């Protein structure tokens, strides 16, 4: 059984990236560390908060950082979770995946 490094990344689906960026910049008191037309991200107090336009998620998704995304995904599915989105590269060597718990809550895994 492999552990996690905790929740360090939370991604929020947004309809209007520019409007959301203004609100999150005011809330967090910091300028974005990543700012593009397809993603805006903030690094504040050891957490990464991201804004994702056009996402199909109904609400924020918390991403648990793990050393081995494939092993952790196998572990949670063996325990009753269901893969929603298989691991995929999202930049460099970073990979993300999502799964649902038995109640349908969406949870994320992230491996750097």
C-alpha cells in the first residue's frame, strides 16, 4: 500500500476564465503563477489552485499527490473506486487521473 503526500492541488471548473481569475486573484491575494487561455494557476501557502475553463466537472476536484499514480489508482479501484479518467500527461512528466468513490464523489490523483 502506497501513501499520499496529501491534497496539494484543487482545480475549479469555470465558465469565464477572465472573470474567475479576477475573483480568485482577489481571494488569494496573489497573482497567478500560470496564466494562459486554457488554464490559470496559483501557488499559495503550499497549495496549487487551478482554474479550468470548459471542464465537465460539476465542482472543484481535489488532487491527492502520489509517487506512483498507476499503483494508487489500482489500489483505490480494488477498494471499490471507479476510474473516471485514466492517467494522462498534462505537462512534462506530470500525470493526473480521476476516480469516483462509491457515492460518486470525484477525486483526483497527481504524480509529478
